[in-house]
C-alpha cells in the first residue's frame, strides 16, 4: 500500500508542477526530476521490496533526473552562428534564430 502512496505523491507533484509557468530550463529540470523520481521509486521497490528502498530510489532518481534535465537544456548564445541557404542556393552564416533553439529547424 505504501508503494501506491509513493506513486500517487509523484503524480500529484507532477500535476502541481505542470500548473506553473517556467522557463525551458526549469521545465526540463522539473520533468527530469518527476520522471527520475518515478523510475527510481520503481527500481527501488523492485530491488529492495520495502518502503525505505522505494524512498531512496525515488530521491536519487529525482536528483539525477533534475541534473540531467537541467544539463541538457540548450543554451542560447548570441554569438552562435548558423548556416542558411537563400532561395538562389547561396550559403551564408548569420546569428541563429528562435527555430534553432526550439528544435524546429
């Protein structure tokens, strides 16, 4: 029964965290923490089979997920140049636009 409470707590935290307006970096860190916490809880329960291992797995998974989510956020740099091609086939470089940072390139 405590395993179900742990899963419910992770899902409730995800629902509450989804209601806030955040920057992309914060959003990725939050999503990573939630997914890492859920995965860590499942692994902790499978390995240890008790509440203590479930909580330890959830905490370590959430920490690792937040770190990975934050570290994989693309950083916007004004001096970064992208290559473009105009309609005549000429290739030129210019500062990257928002499509590059949003992954829509």
